[in-house]
């Protein structure tokens, strides 16, 4: 990462994305955030973050926002409720990945979800039934990223809570593991992945060691 390069963050307006923004700023990193509306603009700019407007579902918006500057890493937390019937979980992230390739980004970190891909058996059937549509799109995004040629890290958090970090967040490559984790702890783990070569081209679940759903023996993934 050079002094002139920056982190491109999609999803910084709330949730895990906002916690990542705080963490990146604390590390003294240059951040550019993609926002759809001006609601979070003042807060992010007050943190020293450069804001650019656009919709991840619009290819031209994404390319205009990302191309032209030196990007070290793209981090995306986008997804959730569909806009005009189209979810951003796959298509929005696909657009970000395509633009990241064009921009020559060194790394792409995608925040997905436990229940996606080979972790489908980790969550209860009721949750799976509720989240099925979004998990299908998240899996598509994960697969597209893995095939993109970008160096990548996929982080699949468990159930999310908006409370202060506990410091007990951990990563594991074991797809059987599920649990709860605070958004701030997910952000800390993602910020640690930025400069960890061990995290390259890995798909990892993120949970709090004190909030596992079942006390299963598993191996913690070390970023060091």
C-alpha cells in the first residue's frame, strides 16, 4: 500500500460498513466511500473520509467513482433490502468487482454471511428458509469474486449485533461454525485482513468465541 493509494469502501453509511470506516480511519488510512444518498455524508467527511455518490447497481456510477485514482483495496458490505426489486448482494458487488479489476486494485474484501455457499448447513433451517434468496445472491457474489482474478478475502459473519466490540471475534475456515458477533468486532477482523497475506484468497466465517451456537471443536484461523 502506497501513501497515495486509498481504500474504496462500499456500504459505509451504516452497520458493519460504518464500523469498518471508523477502524480504517483509526489506522490512518485514506478512505473513499461510495454513498447512494447524502444522509451519511457529513459524518463520514467529518471523519476525514472522501465521499463519492453513486449506486452500486449502476456500472457507470461505480466506474466513475473508482477509476482514476490508485486503489489498494476494495471493501464491500453492500446488500440487504432490494431497491426496485433488484438486490445489490450479487449485481452490485459484481459491478464493484469488475471496476476493481479495471482499476488495478490489489485486493477485494467481501462481507458475505454464514449460510452462504458451503456454510449453508451451519444455520438453522428456519433461518435458511427466511434468508434463502439473499444467501443465493451472496453465494453468486462469492463465486464471481473467486473467479475474478482479484486477490480476495470473503468474510462471512454470523448473527450481527450493534454493540461495542468485545475483542472476542475470531475467524475460522470451518464452514460448520455459526454464532453471533458484534459489528464492531467484524470490522476489526476485516481491518486486520487488509495486511495479512494469510487472508488472501480465503473464505472465512466470523463469530464471537463467547457466542457460538453450538460448542463444536474447530480451528481458529490465524492472520499472523
